[in-house]
């Protein structure tokens, strides 16, 4: 089941107190970014965030869920109605999130298969 644009817009509104929140559609779901780093995403109309120490401290009873088959476990965010909590959660996680991977430049030269 894909996530709805309505739920995406609700979550984006809840995160609107933060600067530089963005998203990217991915196979019917949405990846959420904060200042260029992946924080989590919206999967089947659920807000899931990466499993970080800060997120676990702020949500000690959080349920681990799989966003999709074969993915790493993420934490289900229950309290999506609190803008203050969501802002605190994303801010707290930021320093623990990996930096975006640098895209490799393609030299344009194709290697012949051996």
C-alpha cells in the first residue's frame, strides 16, 4: 500500500517549524530529509524514523517496524500530533545521522566486459 499525499502534507506541516525539511518520492512512499540527511520516511501512512540513540531516548517504548521487506528496522513515531515533539525528535537525531553519500562522477568511459 502506498502512502497518501494527504498524510505526507500533514507530516510536513507538523515539521514546518524546522528549516530545510524536504522529501523525495520513492516507489509510492516518501523519504524525509532534514538539512540534507535522511531522517526517516512515510511508509504505508506511518511516520518511521531511523533508529538512533536520541530517538530511542525520546521514544523508549517505540515499536520497531520494517518500512518494506528487506529494509532495516525503523522506529514508529506515535506522537505525530505534537509539532513540538516532532521538532525536538528530528533536531535531536540530526548529529547521529550519516552524512549524505557523495555521488560518484561517471567518466563516461564504458568498460568492456571480460
